[in-house]
C-alpha cells in the first residue's frame, strides 16, 4: 500500500533532522575536545614549580654538581646573597738570617785586691808565702789576711814534710797538698810540654774555678802566683782563646834574681813573652817527680 504523500514528507523531514542532530553532536564533541586540550596546556604553563625546583632556585646549584657554575661576588650582591669570603692564602714567614758565629772579644779576670800580696820572710819560704797569697786571693769573706811571719814558717814546714825534695825544701807537691788541706783545694801538679798551652791551661783554670794558679819558676827553683789574666776570648766559651797578659805575684819582690831578672811589682800584668823569661821548663835533675819535663803548674781543679 502506498504511503500517503504527507507521511512520506514527514519521513524525509525526520530523517533530515536526525542527520542534522548527528552532525551537531559531532561538532559539539570536537569543540569540547579542543577546549579540554587548551585547558590542560594552560594548566601546565601556569602551575607553580615543584618544591624541588623552588629549593634549587633559592639556593642555587650545588657546588661541584655537574654543570654548576659559581656566581661572581657581584651577582651575589645584586641578588642579596652574602658574598663568599676570599680564601686566605698563607704567607710564608720571612727567612731568618743565619746567626753569625760568636767572635772572641777582649776578656779580663783578676782575683787580686789590695793587701793580698805577702812577701817571703826568708829566701827559702817562697812556697809558704805563695800559700798565704793564694788564701788571700780566694777568701773574699773578710775573715782575715794571711800575712804573719810565724804562720808563714809553719806553712813552709807543712809543705816541706809533704815533699820529696833532695834539697830538703818544699816542692810543688807539698805546695799543692797544703793548699788542698787548708781548704783551698783541690790542687794538683801538672807538667805541660808546650809553653803557650801551659799559659792557656793556667788561665782556663782561673776562669773555671775562681782560684789562683801556682807557677813553678826558674826551672824549678822559685814560686810565683798567677792571680789573673787578659785574653782574646773567654776561656769558658772559646777553646782557641789566646792569652795576651798575665797578672803575677812574686813573693821575692823587691829583690829579684841576678840570673833571672828583677821581681815584677805585685799584680804586674806581664806579656806572655815577658813571663817566658822566668817561667821556663823545670830541670828533671832538680827533684824526682815522675812527671815529664815541661812547664810546671800548681793547678786548681774542680772539686
């Protein structure tokens, strides 16, 4: 049966409406899809940075990290961050100049004081008088000067009985022993072959002990006392010091000897050459001592 005309037209209209509806829905779906993509892009652009990115931006890249660069101090000042302190470069201490070796200077030491000299009261008592003078040079307490002639005779007898002397006199050994027993020692007798070394040994002993030295004069026939000296260099500091003068006391003053020369004034300062005219090697035949021939000293030694 054929449809009426109006039904056919209505079907055409309905079919067309459906097509337009489908097309409109498709268009709407595409529009919504585009809006969704645009909103997602806008959100990704305007979204705040993550916490990690924020912390890195505030503190700057970590030092030593790959690709990190240190900002110059000007950039730090412009951004308000404190400028890093400049690294301290150690400054080497200036080199100290080498200390020059000490140079020997003039040196002098003399134990003598006015009143220390004592003459010998006989021509035999030179050792006893030298013992009295040694006491006076050593004793600085003011306890009394040894100068009495009776005491001098007693000291000579003490030295004589402690000596082995073929002439029955007082030898250097008795001299040294009485000095030691009288509280001024210890003393010992030494023989030194070289004159210069003998004089230096005497000066060094005075400097180190503060006590005088006995000099055996006239080849073993007489006694002097060395009370001090002058030198180039302190013997306690310079092993190679040189003696330039010697202070001596000759108990035979003012008489002296026709063979050996006049006695020097007490506390005279003799040059080593002047001293050598009377301070000579002891003759071995004078008395048997067991010591080799040489210049004899009655030498103070450390206790």
